[in-house]
C-alpha cells in the first residue's frame, strides 16, 4: 500500500496547531503572498510576519492585534469571531482594569479641599448678599421721605428770606 501523507493544504487545523500557523496555511491555500495580503489588509508586512510566527508581543497593542487578526481572517476567508476566540483562549490574558486607590492622606486632603471650597463659596455669597443689600437700601437724594423733605424746605426758605 502506497499511502501519501496529507499535504498542508488539505489538512484541517489540529488542536496543537498554533493560530499563526493556521492563518499562514489559509493564506497559502489561497495562493496569496504576504506582500499582497499586507496591501489588501493595510497591515504592515512585518506585523503579518509576527502574526504568522505567533509573536503577538511584538505587535503594537492588544487592540491592534485584535484588529489585525480580524482583518487577516476576513482576507483569507475565515470567520473573524472564531479567530479572535482562538487568540483569546491561547493568550489567556486577564483583562484587569485597575481601580484608583487613595491613600488615607489623599482622602483627607480631598476632604479638606472640599471644605475649604465650601467655605470660600459661603464667604463670597455673604459678600455678594451684603453688596446687593447696600445697593438696594442705599438712600438716594430724590427718595427722601416726605416728612424730612418738608422740614428741610422751610428751614431752607427761612435762610433764603433772612439773607
């Protein structure tokens, strides 16, 4: 019996085949060169080489890696969601968003800063209120009460008569 080993083009991805190897195999199966794929996907050729060699740490960042993989998968006719899921499971990267942690000293400073700001706002409000009251209650020359204006007229008239 003359059994020929299966060619790389007819092989299905195996459990121990890396993502980069699978993508490379799909690209070669379509007869697409790396330069042509770089032109179609607008991904630098060096980044494509890093993907095919599973050197994801050499790529700019996690967001870019995911975008590159999605574009690569679409260009070679693979399902992008499956490629991204396979990448995520192979990386086993836990996405942790650090929470801002305050020391007791920072918390105390912030509390004092707020109290200081409230005190300044209160003082400014009192100043504005007193200014408004002084403008509203300021006596004007024409606004003298009639009792005072009548007393002032005879005295003024008397001084005019005497002179």
